[in-house]
């Protein structure tokens, strides 16, 4: 019997894992010994958080990064083919959604390996659910361009898409660039559109507010390098 590939969500804020993870998710993770991870160090820390007695020295970690180009996938596939279960973890949130991991999941599907999603947080869906914006039609863009002129064009194009389709437009930014993105949205997005700022979701400083772009212009907002999800849309 083939092993199964478990997609393991990781808490997206500081605090006890049980605050945002289902007990069943932690139970599965504790039983695994083979992991595909974004960074070995943080994966080990997570496992020790959910189980202080977790046998770290008996576990195997296969690290995802842009340099190895998933060179280890054949090793992981061999384990799965031999009946060994494997977990996939990113640094925070849900692997494969704005995070590494989809390549391993693709490999599993191509080879008839069962993929099982575990219960836990995804900042994108938590932000959308609490935004009041269109949850039936939406698009996630990842990161908008860093180049100022390209970013400006993207924001203007997103505004046009919203007026044409009504679809919510979701994107994220590196925490230290949140203020730059926010300022660009206030400057270039259509003022009558709604803008959701979902900051530090599930964290102690959680802040999720939807206002028109025009109304945000009178708001002095401090991002404090916290993770943030931005959503443009209309009511």
C-alpha cells in the first residue's frame, strides 16, 4: 500500500499552535517522520512546539528552495511508493498557497499518491471571509510588481477588472514593504473602491478593516512589519 502525502498548515502568528490548529492536524504531524519543508530549522521548532518529546533525531527533512529545484522528489516518491507517509510544511500558513509545496503535490498526483489536506489557517481565506467583499468571485495575484511604474499599472488594471466583473482582487506584500504598497493603493486605485487591510491575522495585533480607498486616505495606519493581506473590491 502506498504512503500518503499530508499537507500540513503552520500557524501564521506567534502563540500556542493549538490556538489555530486542529488537534487532529497536530496528531498527524506528530506521527510522521518524513517531511518536505521550506526551512528545516523552523520545521523542527514547530514539531517540538506541538510535542516536546518529538524524536527530532529520528526525523528526515527535505528542504524546498529555489536552488535545489526539487532534486529530492525522487527520494520522497520512493518513500511514498514504499508505504511511508510524508508531510509537507511551509514557514507559515498553508503550503502551496502563496508558499512552496505545490511541486511535491504535483508529483504525488502524477504518481497516484493520495494527498490529504489537514485543518489549519490560511491568511488569504481568513482575510477574504472577514472582508465583506466578493467571496464567490475573486483572484489571488501573489505579489504585485516591485517596479513603481509596473505596480502603478497593475493597480489601475485591477481597478478596471473590479468595475467590469465585481471580482475581489487579493494580493500580499513583504512585510517591510507594506507601507509602500498601501501608499500606492491610495494613490492609484479608484477612490470609490473598497480596500481591505488584514494585518497580523490571528495574532495579538490583528487588524482587519474594510473602507473605501478615499476613506483610508484620512487614516494614519502603522504596519509595524506585520504580515498583511490586501484586498480590493466593491460592495
